C-alpha cells in the first residue's frame, strides 16, 4: 500500500515520496488558534502525530501563514464563488485567484495559492456546531488528497483557523482527539475511494413524477415522506448532482431513507411509491435501481 494511504505511525523508515504526490508524513495539517494555552495543549496532544501542528493565530490575518500553501475557508468567507457543483459534506480545492476579485489592489497578495472550501451541510445540520469538526477535517484532508492525486501540483501544508471550524468552542484536548482521529481516517482511505468518501449515500434511484414545486426552494436536498403499501418513511431527495428538478417526470433521482432501518420499506426495481409533505401528495415515483448499503 503506498505511503500516502496510511498513518505516519506505520510508515516504514526511509519511505519515499511518489512523484506528484505527498506521503501522509509530509502533508501537514496546521491548526491556527487564538488562545496560546490551547496551542500549547494541542501541540502536546499532537506529539504522536508529527504531521499535525498547532500555531498561534495572527491577529486580523486569517489565511496568511508561513509555510502553508492551502487554507480552509467556510462558504460564507468567500468573496466570489466559482461556478462549481457543490456536494454535501465534501470540500473542494480552488485557486486563490478563482475566489477573490482582483484589480488595482491585488486581494490575493499574502494568501496561499490554494483555498479549500465548498462544504455544504444537510438541512437540519448547524454549520456552526462544533460537533461537525471531524466532518470538516475529513472533508478538507480528502479534498487535498484528491487534488494531489491528479499529479500536477501538490498541497503540502493545509492551514485551518480554529474560529472557522468551531474548534475554538471545544476543550483543547477533546479537539485534539477529534482532529487526530479524523485526520487518520481521511488519510487511510484508498485513493480509488476518495471521490465517494464522506458523501451522502442514497438507498435507491427512482423516476420521480413531481406534481408541483410551488413555494419550495430547491437546493441540495428535499426532505419529505415516502409512502409504499400504506406505510410512510422519512426520506430525502439528494439533488446535489442533478442539473434540474422540475414538474413532471425526472429520471435518476437519488433517494435516501432517513427512518430507522427497521422501518424502511423493502422496495425493489419497478415498485411504485408516492411522496408527501404533510397531507399533500407532491409526487409519484417508480424505483429504477436499489443501491447497496454504504
């Protein structure tokens, strides 16, 4: 297994870099924190993971950090978002000049060449919940690994500002434990599985004959009730990869069940169902494909 798949603790001594890629022990994750005591504790907790680092955050200069060539920014920190397809729970690598307006005063000066962003959360999830820290760390690491796997340019060090990720809302030792575990998990994923890693996984693909979209703002997910043989189950239409969803027949709509496994309907290809919001039927559908569990 190549070195960049596995935790540093199990790398053989003297392992070498693969051209165009960065082994785990060389791609660093740097947490910038405004509290000096938190920095001290994080550094202490990172001793078993030499490619994790904590640094004092520079006042009023997020994104400007020596030795960092990629920096994580949450979506709301963008000045200009490139036209990309955003996926739930996944991050993306952008060139700094893609994101900021440039003009007589170059706003990119002092920033690293790459920014990592684009994580969208599910309806009902709070983007400012410190419980999502592991999700953010995993998404950022996976985005950098996908980028490095292309072999053109390399992200060697990622800066993460604690305030942008809610790390500063956690006790430092708890934050360190979560960061270590998330980093190890994301770095252990096989390269061929990175595209799907962290993604919301639907249970089936269906044709959905939508009756109306009135009053509904369609974003990345549409939650409703799926009725099959008189029983209803909470579900979500995963719309992040669909070019559009309109009134009438829509093929290839991914659907995820949100009810407990014991309450899920046992659908098979060809089964018909209906979708409801409260007492209002919003669609009828036909199962085209049943997907294996993630």
